[in-house]
C-alpha cells in the first residue's frame, strides 16, 4: 500500500524498466522481519530466540530483527544490573533496531546512557528530545540497505513515558504521534522502498496512527501487551504485536513489487518461544552467568507465607499483596497512611519461603517511598481520582492505615467516597502523614498529591518490604495476608445514569434474548450504524450487543458504558451469498442467533435432524427478497472485519469512528421515545418470540440451563476455594449463589453466578465488598450454562434489586396482645403483636425486632394465631425445637428445655435438652427445695426460704433470692 513515490522518479524508473527489463526479469522481493516487544527482562529463554533468528538469517535473504521496547523491569537479575544483561544478549543476537520504551527510563538517566553506549544497535525515538541531560538522543529513524531493497524504520515512543517523573527530568516528548510521523514523510519516501513504524505507544494508538498516516507499509507495536496472531489491517496499514514477556516471536513477510515500487502484500504469524528447541549457546552462557552471579543475593529467605501474597482482586478491592506491601511502607516511613498504585504490583508471591528474588520480582522499578503531609480533603481527592481516572472506573490504590469505600452508580460511575482511619472518619481539614510510591507521588499516571513533602525519600520500596518481612519473621509470624475489607466498592442502584440526557425509551431496550431473535439493543445499534454510514444494511455480532437500558431517559455515558470493546465502524461491499454464508455459519457455531441486523430480516431454518440450522432466508425490511446478483453496502465493526469468519469483503470506509458514538448521534437525532418490538427482524422457524424482560426463578434456571436470561432469586452465599459459604462467612468476590428461598441450605437448589472482574455486576453484587447484599432479592441477566460443574450462569451483563415475591396472607384467627416495644424486656413465654403478626419470646430479649427474627432467633410466630394446633406432634429429627415445645416419641410426651435439633428425646437426661412430661400420679410435681448442684431449665420451680421461684432459662448455682428481673429466677407471688 505504499503510496509515497515521487511522480517524476516513477516516470524515469518506468521508462528505464520498459527499455531494459523484460517482464520475465521483474521479480518480487521479500523482506523477512522478526520482532519482539515488552520482554520485561524475561530473558531466561532468550537463547532460543537468538538461535531461531540466526537460523532464519541462514535460510533467507533480507532478514531484519527489531524490538519495540520495554526490555526492562520484571526480572531482578536484569534489573539489579540496571538492564545490562539484556543489552548483552541483544548484541549477541544481532538486534537490528530498538525503539525506546517507557521502562527503559526506569533505571535513571545515568544507566540509560550506559545502556545506549553499550548497544551495537540503534535506539530510536523520533518524538524524544533528551535536551541537556547528557543522555544521547535516540535516532528518529534508521535505514537498512538489503541487496536492492532499502528499508526505513521510524521509532515513536510513549509520550510522556510511564516512568517516575524524576527519570525524565529535562527531557521532552511529543505526544502528537501522527504529526511526528508526517514530519518525516518526505524525508523517508526519498530514501526508502519500504517504510516501517516501530512504535511503543500501544495498540489503540497504533490504530489511530494508521488512520491518520497512510505512508507506512507496516506498524510494529508494543506497550499494550496485545497478542495479534496475524497482522490487523487499519486504513490499509498492517499492525503487528507479539504480546509480552517473550512468549512469542513475531514473523512478518513483506512482498515488494519491483515493477510498481510498492509493497504488494504483508503476511505474518506468531511463533511460541516454548515451541523452540535449539539454543544459542553463546547467549545462554551469558544468561546462566548472570543468574549464577545473583543467586546468593536473591536466594536470601526473608520470611514464610502460608497464604501466598496474591495481587489478584486488586482492581475491585484490597489484595493480599497490596496489604502486605502498604503495611511495610507505613511501618518503614512511620506514617499514618500508605498508598501505592496497582500498576506497581507486577506479580504475586506463591505460598512458601519468601526470598529477595520474590521481593524484586514484584517491585522491579526501584521505586522509593516519599512522605507527604496531606489534609483529609486532599486524600479524598486522590482516592476519587484513582478510581475515575481516564474513565477506568476501577480501584487503583492499595492502602494501609486508611480504609476507603467508593460509591458508584449502576454503570460504575464514581459518586462518592467514605474514608476512615483507625475506625474514625477522616476529617477534611486535619492533616495526615501519607507514605506513597515516588512514581505517583511525583505525578506519575496523572496523580497529584497536594500537600507538603516531608521526605522526598525514606528509602526503597524493596528495602521496606525486606525489613518488614524480617521483623514479622523475628516475631514468629508468617507473612499471611487475605483481603481485609480495607477497600470496598458499593453501588447505589438508584443513582441516575451519568452524562447528558440524549433520549428516552418507554419500554426499555434489552439484549437477553439475542440468541433467539432480534433484540432492542441490537436493533438500536444496527439502526445507528446504518444511519451513520447510509449503508444498505448493518450487522453486529452478538458479543458486541450486551446490557440493557431500563425504561426512562438515555444518556451518552450510558451508551458508552455498554460498549466494553471500543470497536470502530467499517463499511464494506458484499454479496448476498456471502451474507447468507456468514449468518448461517455463525448461527450454527452459536447454536442460535448471532448477528443482529438493520435493513433486512432473516429466518433461520432448523436442521431436520440434530442441532443447528440447514438454511437461512433473507428479506429486505419491506418484505421483498434480496437481489442475488446485486452487491450491497454493509456497516459492521472492525473486529468483525478483521476476522475470517465475519469478514464480508473489502473495506470502502474505515475512518467513521466508534460504534458507541454513532449510537449516541442516532439517539440524539430521534424526536420520540426509542422502542422496538423484538422478534420482528430475526426469527427461528418454529420458535415463539420471547418477551424481553421476564425473569425466571432459580428452579426454572436450573431445570432449563441454556440461553441468555434474567434469573431472580435471593443472594444466599458464594463458593470460596470450592467450599460453599452460606450466610455470613469468608466469601469469594468472583461468584455468588442464588436461591428461591432465602433460608435455602441445599446446594443443589442454588444457582452459582459468575462475577466477571472489572464489571459493574461484580462491583455491585460481590459479597466481599457489599456484604449487606446477603439475603437481598435480585434479578441478574446472563448466560445460563455450566458453572462450578453444575447448572449456573456466566458473564452476567446487568442486575437490579427487585421486590421479593409476597406469599398470600393466611386467614389469621383473632389474637390480642400488646404491641412490641423495643425498650421493654421480654422473657420466655411473653407474646407481642408486631405489624399484624403475633410472636412469642423463647428466652430473654430486649430491642430485637420480631419481624427480623426467624426460627433460629428469640422470637417465633404464635402458631395458634395462624393455624389450628391439635396437640403435640411426633418428634422430627430435622425440625428445630425451642424451650417449651412438646413432642411425642415412642408413645411418650417430652418437652424441650432449650434450643435443639436432631437430639433423640429418649436418650436425654437431666443434663440434656429433653425432659419427659409425666402425669401427676406418676410422680410428684410439687416444687422442691433449691439445690445449688442441680441444673434447672425454663419453667422449673423451686422453693427457697419459704418462697416460690420459677426459672426463666438454664441455670445452675444461681441463688434465687439474689435474682432480679434481669436474672434467671423470678419470684412467683
């Protein structure tokens, strides 16, 4: 796609070609490029990489090897040697060019200069100016002469680099990547046949660069750790990236046509480093030497952990590693509060011995701890920024000393925070000493810690963790940490959606039936794409049509929040046969509807036998058939265009913008409410159209565990480490259990629901951050499929709290008792009325609300006020009995003296719960003199000093004469 040659030069070349070269002499040339990126000091397997690249050099002509930056930070063997081990192996492997990444600055300017000087390859960065720092400025580009082929490579670096600000003091970085690239356009086109951008700006920025600059034949990227199994073409420019941590080598082939002086094709793939077997022994010797040299230092054991120190869960709350880390910072700095960002937690530590190697692996950046005196108000501003920065809407700061709760709206937007220190609210105008990582303390990632800097540094993060680990070990303590609730995310489902109101819907727009028919969200999105592009049709795959918009107003931010992929619009020309092929193939793959449509309708015809579909019939939206010989324009998204199974043809326009923006524009242009009749565009032959909002019960979801549906039920627990946790306990943040009965204890009657990390559903429902959700009645929409080996729900998209079902009220016989008074003391046998129901106390109580008390608690419904009781019933080992309950067992009558379940009455003596009730003629029932050795239970009577007393609950040794209304004995007068 190289449209960059000087017209005059082309004319001269063309004449020369015609005069001196016959068609048989014109041959294409192939450039073979091998590339890596974001190695992050993972160099133990680099001997395989070097061997493989050298094998390709022996096999092909025109071979180049590039690295797109971030060789640093990730392995203490490399990082404690300030990057030199990576420079050594790059040199031995014959690296041809390198674009400087943000982490190359991590070691400081002096070591950066040392690494540049030690390199036998050029460092590139066209948008970097090192000024008067003494660091050699990277070259903007480099030129390679390969036989008859000239190749130019332009480097572009993240601006500003994500490193501690002190590392780049005195340097400047141009963040207008396209402008930088365009400034070199003429210069490069004059010198090179093939022009490549070697960037360290991230995949999203690479895409924008490709849209704005059309003279690159290829972009090789880095920074975002994106794994592209084959190049993705944007605006005619292929983009490649290998992922990270030396998992893959990228391989690219560029075909250069000598006749047209253009690149006529680019192909590529990834090769897994783990699949390689040959090793470059000279490189491996260097690696082994560095590892051996550092073994004694890094092998020092500083502690032991039974739990491990995991960073998992850090984006939704406090993580075990974050808690250990910030505790170490706070102790080291003697501060009130310690904060560090999630980006610095580079790995987890497994259970077992904790070594210095582990400490340096989790913190490879040599960050230092600074101490800032801040007001409570300033701390709150930092916490608010940490959650909402760049609209990420996720936790970023781990904490010690400070506990904080972030309150969000239903789409995850920030609303408020609650801060406490030592259990007391943080006071806005009081000051606190806050220890922070110097990376964020000096402005990294956009942070601003307003306050007075007390100490610019008190030492290294690694030193703080080493010292703290040794101190705990000396105290005989393991380095055991769990999530502690230091950080909580709470959702206010009643909060309005953020953003500007742009429209409304009367009936709501849903996506839950998208496997069965067209849905409201799908119709809205595809209509918006067709209106934006003026295309004949619009199609969107099911995974990009998610969520719901409840009846009411629609805001722009609400639309944006539903788009988790950020896809852009592409318009293509396609045939009817290809349309049918894609729709039918994907329907068979999904075993249901996949593609939502606008401008046409279709019906899937089920297979005569087995599952799947045999055919699909397409019609225009006016009911007429499509013209089989015609070509139609179709709008869809860039993900679909980039895959073989969705691709509909050659793009005619791919610079339209994001899908969500088109939807916002479309909604804004409508004058009335946006509503759709689902099932009017897409149907499955023989299947009924389903309503969009009917929620099924847990029982129904368990019995018919398929499709995308809302399920209603009570939140009763979760599964933590394969253990079912019912009620209060140590819950997992990653799932919950729904049941039709709030008191359900049978796991087989529960639906396990996956809570996907980083989603509003997880933030709003998980029982770690929102324990008050236990027992709440909720409707959750998601994919019904196997989860935890049983029928369950995965990938829920939305939830809402709803009113629980109400049972029909029974006819209640007349009962008359005083109303419950929270100030009054009640004892066993007392009865009260509360909100139309009647309760009896089973033991002493004060202030306990009867309506919140079940069979396990002090109050029980008075049965004779709701049903006719006909004497004692047979004992049931599964039933719970409380004091005063009577049962029959083997023809004998027994009475419970306190709470019991499963205790056989016939095997119960005076020490046990049951006592046999005998007729008066079977034994004396006259009260006996009190005996301090005897055990008495509720309603037992004794005589003491000539007075009669009655026990109100279990007692032994309590003198009746010294017992008042608060105690066990009451005098019977």
